[in-house]
């Protein structure tokens, strides 16, 4: 089965020289394979395409994908978005009483599958010219658990509630106070949900004035108070700290006892904790996506890390993602890049106090701790964005800063933005090889910055931060809106750039896997959220993680096969044993 996909946003016939048509060997022989459609973009006729791939490599804008898939997948086609459009194969199976997780890269159909399961999209089974009918897919899955569910969707007997991915867009969609919004949508016990999410102090605040983590709580609450048959939570952990993520996970699992719950989550520690079964997805962003059969959560995540689906004989990643059970060796003292004294910064209702510390050349320091304890304030002080009331920071180091909240406020393409901001952008081979290529920026060059998705914007922001000339790079929540694969990739890019350039970085994030992969040492924040923050360190990883997780009140065990960290159930045998030893994260 051959899939020819054309990214219509990247196809630029007015800017190119029709390389796809000029170099196609089948076209040269007189057979029509590629033509221009009514919208001026190319159309590739799959029945006459030989799959040579020349057009893929000749297209200057990377608009074409030619992919050969196993023939048996053809009968599993669920939906296709027009000629040469994205194709979705198979669907997840919702199950009452279980949390069903979906894990896969961005752009391969997770949202499409949710739209079908919620009844917002009628699947066309690949017939792009006919009118889609529910009967076709019900007939295909007749007699199965999925078929019975889809019958109810087609009859209008399934009511769905969806927690959207991009919670930072909520203030644009609704203007008013949090309490007013929730009361307007509440159909179930609102007071219980507000209490369980610790939202009492948010009820009288304007939606436009609250933080990203608070917006996430509002979105989750607004979804849970609806009286629905199935609940979809798209990335419920973004902007939440680790303790909040686990509390949300517990609440969602409680909801699943008598309802159907489907979760899309890229924080693998949270996905592991929240899900009973997981559907892995593989494919090519913008071209096709395949949903694999459900499997127990531990097995699913381990297969995801391995990059190989054995039952389908599919390798969807060319490398295995590995973890180590022991902390990294303590680094030898190296050149001190930046020093800071005990800092104090006071605001109207919040105060941050830190111990003195120093950052060495070539190291990456992770920054962990609850929300509203001053992590971003500390980063801004180092960046020179705000000044401390007490203490000092050595002014010798030049700083590049990626803020927590990124706004697409540039009128132009990604290429134009990079050209305007970065010196020697076109001639900087280090940037091209070590940053732009692994972050897949070339795919975004022709896209307008204000049209980027959250994950695409995050990749550009990381690249801009790392591409500037600086001594220390401060990245605030680089994992937001990145899929699990992109998070691992971003951590490797940050680490590699520091190793090769001899510069240093500080990474503020709540994804334990990312912090584990990127950090040499960590700073630990604590205190009373929103009132007083305290920061210590940097500590070496074992000491820092033990201090941090003891404050949070959780322990991690190590998977026997992959050594990835897994959250222990509270008061389980392993949890008790590790607390007694004082080993909250690493094994002996």
C-alpha cells in the first residue's frame, strides 16, 4: 500500500520550479503522476506513482511524503482527509472502568481518533468523494466491543466531554471569573471537584489573570463537572507540578470507576501512573497514523522506549531510549561560570529566598519544585529580567532565556524569525547540525510563526534560546506541548549543545524523565506555594532527588527491563522500604 501525502501548507508552487514534476521519471515517460489541483497545489496519483521518492528529495520545501505500508493495513483505513491527505488507521477501544491511554508523537492522528470516538467526525473509511456514513464503520466492527460503542455514538446515545490540549487559549474564549465559568458548565457535584483540585482560592479570580497551571486545573474541572458518558483528557499534566499531576491522576482514575475515560499524555511517569491500558501510535506526522492494539501500560511504555512493535514487525524509531538505575558520577570541579549569593526577592504577596550557589562550565542544572515557589522568579533574576532585593549575581556571564509562556508575536515565517534574531544564521553550521536538524526546524521554515501549533512553537523557542550567543542558557518548561519523543530529543539537544560548546544550562521542568535525562545536578525549590519560596542547591542528583521527592511525598522504583523510573503506590511495600532507606529515586 503506497501513501503519497502532500502537506498543503508547505507546498509553494509560486516559489519553486516544479521540481517534483520536472524530475519525476514516470512523468518523463508520458504517464501522468503529478498535476496541479484547483487550489494551485500539487496532486499525486498514487495508482501511477512508483514510489521512487525522487520528488520527496527534490521538493525544496519538504511538502511531499511517499511511504510504502504493509498491504494488510489497507483494510484498517478509518479516515482520510482528501486526496493526498492524512490517513488514520484503526481506532482506540474505550472501556468503562479503565483509563485508556494513547501514546504517540504529535501529528499522527490522536485528535482525529478522539473526534471520531466523540461523534464530532464521521469516518469516511478512505472514500474521500462519497458522503461518510456511520453504517460503514459499524458494519466493519460489528460484534466487537468497539462496534457496540460506535453504534451508540451513531445513535447519539454517547455524550462526550473533552479537556482541550491548549489551556492557555481559554482566556481568549471566555472572559470572566473562574467561578462563573464553572457554574455555567456544571452538571455534577461542582463543590467536590473544586475541593479535590484545591481550587477554592481561584473562584473569584479572572481567568485572564491566573497562571498556566491554574488554567489547567480550570480546564480539568470544567470537563469533570459535565455529566458525560466518556471523558477525554488531552495532556492533563501540562504546567502542573509533580504533586499536582499525581493528584489529578488520582481524580481521573476515580472518575473512570463508573465512566469511560481516555487520556492523551506525554509525561511517561504520569501516563504509567494513570492508565490501565495504552494504545501506542506510530506513523509519519501529517501523512498517516496507525493505532496499535491495546496492551498493559508497563508493556506499552517499554515497547515505546524500545522503538519496536514486535507483533507488527515495525521499527518506528531508529534508537532505543535508555535510563540508568544509578545517579551520574559526581563531576570534577570545573571552571565556575556564574556565582550568586543568597538571594531575596519580595513581591506584594510572595517572597523568594535562595541559598548561595554556583554553576560550572559545561553542566546542565535541572530545577524542580512545586508551582508558585519562585522557580521562574529565580530564572528571571539570573537572566537579568528582574533584580533581587538582596544578594548578588556575578555579571560576567551572558544569558539566553526561554520563558515559560511563549507568544507567537512575530509577523513572518519561522525562517525569517531565525534570520532576524540569530547572528550568522545562514553560515552557522553548529546551529544547523546540532540544533536545527535534530529539532526538525526545516519542516517549519515556511510556516508563519503565528500559525504554529504549541509543540512547533516550543521547538522554535528552544532553538532560538540555544542559538543565541551566551554563556548560560535558561529554559523554563521546555517540555510543554512537546510529545514524549520530542521531549527526549530536546533533552539530548540541550545536553549535547552544552557538552560541545562548553556552555551551561538551567532547565526548569516538571517532567521527571526529562529532568533525569538532561541534568548533571539539580536545584530544589520548596516552601509555601504563592506565599514563600525557598531554594537550595545545586545538589548532585542522588541528594537532590531524595530531598525533592521526600518533600513531595512519593518514591520511584526502577523498571526491571528498561530501568525507567516508575511511581510507587503510596504505602506499598517498595514505597515503605525506600522511605526507610532514604532512597526515593535511585536504586542502590
